[in-house]
C-alpha cells in the first residue's frame, strides 16, 4: 500500500459493529473473531475462500451466538468486522500472532514480510477503532456507576494441527485475574446441564500473555468477566448457535440473578 492510504474503502464494511448499544442489562458482550471478511484491497490475503472459511479465518458460528445473547439479555455487543488473519484484535500489536504469516500450518501470503506502513494501516483501520469503541462504551457505563460484567465470546476447533489430540469439551472457559466468576458460572452451568462437558481451556489459557481484549478492557478495570469458547461444530448452523447460546444464557441469567460476588 502507498503510505497514507487507508485500508478500508467505500465498498468495505465498517471495522466493527455495535449491536444494541443502549441495551440495559449489566452485561457487555464482545466478539473478537466474529467475521472472516477481508478488506477489498487485500484480495483475500492470497488465500483460497475455503481457507478463509476455516477456523483460522474467524470463530465459526460465534456471530449467531453473540447476537442471540445480545437480544436475549438486552445487552450491547461489539463485534469486530474483519478476519483475525487481517489483524487479530485479541493480540498485542506488533507481536508475531497479531498479523500471522502462518496460521495453524497455513501460510498467509499477504502477511509475509509486511512493510511497517502496511502493518500500521491495519492497526489504524481495524484494531484501534474496535478497541476504541469498547473503551468508549465501558467508559460511558462506568461513569454512571455501573460495573458491567464483560463477556468475551469465541469458538474453538476441536482439533488443531499443532495439538493433534481432540479437545473433548463443549464449552471452555479462559480467565486470568477473575477466576471466581468463571468458577461460579461453570458450577451453575454444570448444575443446569450435567451432561455437558465444561472446563478450563487448553492448550492456551486466559493467563497467557497472547490475549489482549480481556486483559485490557476487563481485568485492568477490575470488572468481573467471562471469556468462553464454544466448540465450533456445535454452533455451525443457526439452530445449534441458538441452542448453545441459550444454554450458556441460562447459566448467565442465573449468575446475574445471584450476583457475581463483585
Ligand atoms: Zn476467538
């Protein structure tokens, strides 16, 4: 790209979407890996559409889950508008995973040897607007004295090339500072759905330094928070997305009723 050029043009979708901005629930949902869109000028990053449609492109199924939950709880949702392969908004800028040259074994041609100007253009167009929107929404809520529960929504692939054993659970929870809210929610979930396998996620965890969103927006503000991942094959169609959103939603409703211990 020419220096000074912007990444997004008139034909591109916005960098992020805010659903239900005035939602009244004491909850804010965020979806970092909501979409596999690529800005037109990046020409699908040199990837085949089939690769962008895999988990390396986005969190399969999570867009439906996130919107279902935002509607059910009358809560705001902020969703990133572009593929994590363009710029992973849940990674520290300039870290290797932020704009990956290889993702789960698949080379990403347009990310190889990226010029500093092009790297900055992606952060300016995608990363900073998304996180700015989350910060603004939180600032506005906190100013009114609210302490919203911050919920990060993801999906995961049961099998990673880099970790060949299948991951058996249906929902995984990740946390760093706020272990208590995850523990409370997992206990509520297990009581409601004893046949569902819920657990602390592997091979990475919320305390891993590679995450960004939960750390910056929730832990540093001292907000109660949950970060969870649904197994992608369970939520791959609309019916599955709605079913699993409601299962988690039932546990979340109970958590909000009993209080997060904040
Ligand atoms: Zn994700």
